[in-house]
């Protein structure tokens, strides 16, 4: 199997000035931050009772102090991931009525991954 999380981490670490973490930031005092995780990983093509490719959907969450920072980072994430054969599915802002000081934008991408096992 292919660990898409390792690939995502390496791609996202190319963005300067942000902390990159798995799933959820430990500390919101160090913004901006980008979190990533796998939403689904399912067989998409089979041959002779063997899964040949997987459709893997990942979620990227961007946290920042300002909406413009979220937008600019989402543009960088979009470019990096689409350059690495990920397909963009959606982007949306996620308002938090309990803490309006932190801006949050979420993005979803899918990649078709060849299985080598």
C-alpha cells in the first residue's frame, strides 16, 4: 500500500511560514497552520479479483489569523496538490461562532493511487 499521508506532509512542507501537522494543530498560538488527513481510501479499479488502484480523498484544513491568509494559502495548496496529480473537489470557509479570531478554510482533494502490493 501507499501511505499518502507521507506524500502530503512532504508536499505541504514546501510552503514556507506555516506549521504542517496531521489532523489538527496542537497549538493555535502558532498560526498559520495546515492540517491534513485521509477521509476515504477505497478500491477504484480491480482486475482478476485484485485491487489495482485506490481513490484516496484527503482533507486539508488551513487555520490563520486573517481570511486573506487562508485564501492565499489555499491557492498555494491548490497549485501544489494539482501539480502532484490530485483532483480538487471543494473548498469552503468554516466559520467558528465560538472563536472568531481564528479563520478556518477546508479543502478536499482526491488522488488515484496505484497499488503495488
